[in-house]
């Protein structure tokens, strides 16, 4: 790989503000080593250091020849120092280099040290939050739990900081972060049928974010897909009234969803194609059971009473999805459940 002369964030030039971190940090390297040596830090080898930088910050140090590599565009960024295999960060508001901070920050990142993690939580929690909000780090459940616990999911700005990265001055939705919030903060809660609701602050905040994206699409990368992903989260949470409201006010979005095959978002497709109140056609399913018939059951499980045997190649009207089962109505006007593997949705 050809090495660039200058990493993208090593210089800041904004009006009268001009900072060259290569020059600024050159005289600080020795002081940083002295400060961190007071805590008997075990310096990692270059391979481990580079791998951890890639893992936490999604930054490839091998792409740049500089000894100093700034990891984000900021006046107080994280700075990788190749000569030491150390990440430098400033103590909030401090003038002197803080060896205790550098020791614990690097000791946690390089070795996942639990004592250093505890120290950071107590003394510099913003550094842990920054791993998630600035870099989209999602691999450490303990960090996610800590940051999510202090997040106000009723606050649109707090949620946006988690869910969106910035690329070329546009916002990019972090779907994996959305998945982690549901899994870690809300213990994986998801409805089985659309008659249920996961009543959590986040999913009502998503309604505000969806409205914002729709009104400012030029600020987002793939805005329609981002909206669809957030609508899918509402569908997974049973907050279907908000989906109805959005689609009623943005009728062309139905065509967008259909053209893009609902972006392979299962729950959104189920709701919109089956239950959305303004859909012009009733959706049906064709019985395709290889046994020649499928059982219509009184409840959504294989041990419940059989109401009727529906023959292969007969159509049933879909009323609602319930996990692996579908509530349907037959041509004889019998209502019950069939397993989703026994039919093909039309």
C-alpha cells in the first residue's frame, strides 16, 4: 500500500486557526513517555497497537508514514504515536500531561484491563462515550451498557449522536448501533404480533428523527433507506400508528419501498403489505404444503386444536403475523393460524 504523506486530520486550517499536529506533538513525545512510565505501562508491540487502532477507531495506521496520526477532526483528538505505540489524549481542562489518564486509557484499549475500565468510568467517562459516538465502536458490551445507561433516549440529540456518523459532511445511519441499542439497552425486546407494543423512549424519538430526515434528505447518505430502517424498528416495536402517519403524509414512499423490495426489512414489509390500513388490496397466501394440505389451528402453536385442513393451492386471507405463525381467514370464513413455512405470500 502506498503511504500518504499526511493523514487526513493532522492539520486544521479554518480561517485564522491553523494547527499542525505533527509539529505540535513533536516536542511532546518525550514528555508523554516520561509521564506514562511513572505507572509502569506495558507498551504493546506495533502489531497489537495497529490492530487495536483499527478495531476501536477504524483507522489504518499502515496507510500513513507519519509518526503522529490524528484519529479524528477535533481540537482535542485522540492521537496515535507510532514511536511509542501509545494513544495520546488530553485530560479535560488540564495543562500538564496526565500520566495516570494515559496509562489507564491505553491499558484499557490495548489489554481490556478491568481496573483501567473502572478508572475511566469514574474519572473520564467522556472518553468511553466518544468511542461509541465518534467512532461507532460496538464490540464491547460493557462499554455499550455503560454509555447506553447514561443516554437519554428521549432526547433526539443524544440518540442522533449514537446513530449517525458523518462522512463527507453528510450523516450516515449506523444500523449496527441501532441493533445494539435494542439488544443491550432494551434486552432484545421485540413484538411477536402487531397488537403488542415495546413502550420505550427510543422508539418514540425515532419518529422525530424520521421526520427530520424526510425534511432534510440532502443532509443524509441514503435517506430513503435510513427512513425505512427506522420504520422497521417501529414495526418491530409495534408502534404502527407512527408508520401509518408517515405513509399517509408521504404516499410516494410506498412506491420507494416496493421498488427497493423493502430493503429486505422483514417486519416493515409484513406490516405495510398486510396491515397498513391504506393498502388498496388484501394480501393473500397460497397453501403450498407438500402434504397436500395444511392445518388451520386455533392458536399459534403446533399443539393447539385443528379448526380446518386447508388444501394445497387454496388461498387464505392474511390477517396478522405472529412470530412463525400467520393468522388467516379461509374461504369458508374460518379464522385461525397456519405456519409460515406451509404457505407462500402473494
